[in-house]
């Protein structure tokens, strides 16, 4: 029996899977269905959510000054929680007052926190704001939800099938389960063990005061690249949905600004203009896609998300000409030409001197956002910036990620993607979460370099502008890259699906984008549901296809690749119309002889060298 089976069996013995007779609409994602008029909760999903919550608590407990509030109004649970808090308090004296005995102490600054008598001092509530609130009994609608949300304090809570949406949406890390005494005991025991394990790990480090910005920058420089550095990764599927309240969503989206770099040209692909103006899908360019996304968000929610285009001296004039077609009042586009100093300091890529290395775009953003630009954005109520990887065609302006940042006070967020080489994409929601070492990440997405890594850093960054403002004037600005997230108070990685990371660096990438594997819906590239494999096919076109003009001439129509595993093409090969490719296909034309794939040909697990092989 596997460890997973043992844990699931343990959950079943606690009756955690037995819900109420009512299952709200937002809770149906956690249920199998109904039996004997009672909702049956999916134990696998309970385990996933429980693991996420424990990972979050463990992450917070690394700071010795962190504190937790354990909230309970059910007398049956109280002995269990008292025992847990005593054991947790023994780990660190400053956590001894982590029970909330009275209400209203968080938002009412005039409420007394301590009372003294002749013999002892009574502490009724923590003397400082907690880093997290853990709620065990959510059936009674405590004001703790409202107060924690007002102060931006993340909530971990047990939720059942009848919990109303107005309270469920305030929970950062929900644990769907029947709140039986046995399950509460199991949860408390797991929380205690997680905190004790973190205490044991930090035992040799000692307990000190909370690091200042300068301390973090100094330690970041000293420990950069060490195996002890870790990143908390949260699966995208586990993010809380955006509120159904249009006004609330508008208020959140009004805080966002999107920054896209357009300094890269398509010279290495034989394209004379900026790469962002290349046609990738149904006549749309990468710039069209992101503009369409922002227009729809602004139109739907009535918000104002501006788009900043950072152009190089070589691409600025071409971008200005194209912007004339975006005359819609639903979007504000601000093009900028980056100065010569920024260009000379950039690292050049293999494409030539007019190709900027996109991996440096984070540092470029940091240098550009300082000064008056940053102050102007903050004065307009902008608090977050999405810095888009210029090579990623599938970048998404996602309100769910922004909502997660705002709810959890996250200052730095990087979108990461599981590597296909690990074979773990199918288990992304359950396995690839928690804390991972920096050595598990790579920024090189090419297939020959991802082996041995668990994640690819897509270099899409979400940043808190107030945090950037705080760092202005400190030695943090001497860092060459924003990838060093340790200078921020709180940073995470969001594990996104592969459909969110589709770089455009070659015609092989263009074949993938223009095929039937992806369609375009409201500026977002959507993967074909008929694709069974969790990863995209590997495509390698020979030098005969390198330039876009040659690519277009050699494909009458783009082949169907929904069921393709890999494609290798070398030599003088020409494709007819309506060709279907399946499995592993290798086409290697004999030297000096053209090879034509006829119209309507279906190639499945074949190796073709001449016309006679078809």
C-alpha cells in the first residue's frame, strides 16, 4: 500500500468525506456527488488543500517573529486546540498568546490587549497583528472573516459543503472536509508536527530579530545560488477564484499596470520588424493578443489597466505605426523608447546586436521604473505591475494571480512551469507544490537543458510597486536582476500550465502556435481538448525552414499535430494540404532530392527518407 493510500484511508476513518445535505455551487469542485442525500467530498482534493495549507503555515513559521491565531467556537474542539497551542507555544515564547479569546481586537486599535491583576498578567489577544488566522469552526459566522480580510491577513479554514460564498471567498487556504472531532484532531496534529519540523530545521540557526532590507540584500548577495535557498510554489489550480462582485473586481484590477518589452526584432527568423508584430495565430500578433486581453478586462469590469510598451531604438518607430489601429477607448497604451544607456548595458543574444536578451528584462524594468515614473503610478493608485516576458506569446493578464497577491500581501511572484522531463505534469496539482530549492529551477526552456530540473522560470513577473518604492535608495538597486527574490518581504512562484508558456524563438515554435493544437479565445491561446498528452509535441525543423518566407512556402497548410509526439524534419521537404501527423514522425530527405508530402497524407510513427516511403 502506498503512502498516498494510507493517508487517504486515514482521512476516510475521520469521516472527512461526508458533507452536508446542501452543496453550494462554489463547493461542487470538491465533491464527487451525493449519496443518501449527503454530499460526498473528494478525499484527494481534501488532501491537496490540506497539504497547501500546511506548506503555507510551515513557510510562515520560518520567521521566528511570526504568530498565528487559532480560532474556535466549538467546545468539542477546544481541548484538542488547547493541547496544540501549548505544544506550539513551547517552540517559541512569542507564540504563547496565539488564541483569540475576544473579538474585535484586530481592527479596534483602542481595545486593551493586556490586563494586570495583583498576582498575574492576563493576555486576551496577541499584542501584534498575526501573520495568519486558522479557523476550525466556520459554521458560526464569526466577525473574524471580516476583520482578517480588512487587514489583509491570510485565512486557513476548514470549510464544509454548506459554507456561503460570502465567507468562502475570504478564505485564502480552504480545507474542504466534514469538521468532525477526529478530523480536527488530525489537522491539529499535522500542524504541530509541521511547526516542530521547521523549528528543528532552524535550531542551528538561532533566533534573531527580523531582518531589515539591507540585511536581506546583504544575505542575498552572500548566499546567492546556494542549495539552502528555497522557493514556495503554489499550483495555479489552487488559487482562489475572482470575486463575483464586479465592483470588488474593478477595485482590484484598477491597481494593475502591464509592462511589455518590444526591444526584440525578428531578424533571426527573417522578419524585418519587431518580433511582437509577427503573425502567430489567425492574423493576430503577440501584441494583438495582450492588447485584446486588456481591452476585454477593461470593458468587462469597467477598470483601467494601462499597457506600457518599452521599445528599443530599432523597434520604436514600427510599434508607433501599428498603435494607430488600437484606437479603442477601452485601453491606454503608453509607448516608450528606451535610452541608449539602457541598450548598451543590455546583454546581447545569439540573434545579433539588435537582439536583446529577454532574460534581462526584469533588471531593465527595475532601472526604468525608478524615479518619477514610479511616483506617478503610485499616485494614480497603481500597486502592482505585471512584467511580461517578451518572448512568451501565451502570457496572460490573469486576475486570479493578482487576487492571490493582494490577498496574501505578496511582493514578488514569478510564473513557473513544470518541466516535461520530470514526468510530473499530471500530478502538478498534488505533487509539485510546497518549497523547492533554487537548483530545481532553470530559465532555459530548451529540451536538452531541462533534464534534471523540476520547473522552468518563465520570467513573467508580478511585482508590488510599493515594495519597489521601499527599495529605492537602498543597496538593493545595485542588484543586476529581480530574480533574486530574497530582497522582498514575501515572494512565491505560481505553477502555471504549459499552455501559458509558449516562447517564439524559431519557426518550429511558429508551427506549434499556428497548428490545430491551439486556438485563440479573447486574446488567450487555448489548448485543444483532444490533446491527451499533458505536454506539447517536440518539433525540430531543419535549416531549410529557418526563415519565415521559407516556412510559408514549404507548408501549403499547417499539418494537424493534436496527436503528435515529436517531429523531426531535415532536407528539402515540402508539405501538402491537410496533412495529419501522429506519434513520432521523422522526415529526412536524401541529399539533393526533394521530398513532397502529398495532400491529405496521414503519417503515424513513420520514418521517411524518400518519396517511395510514403
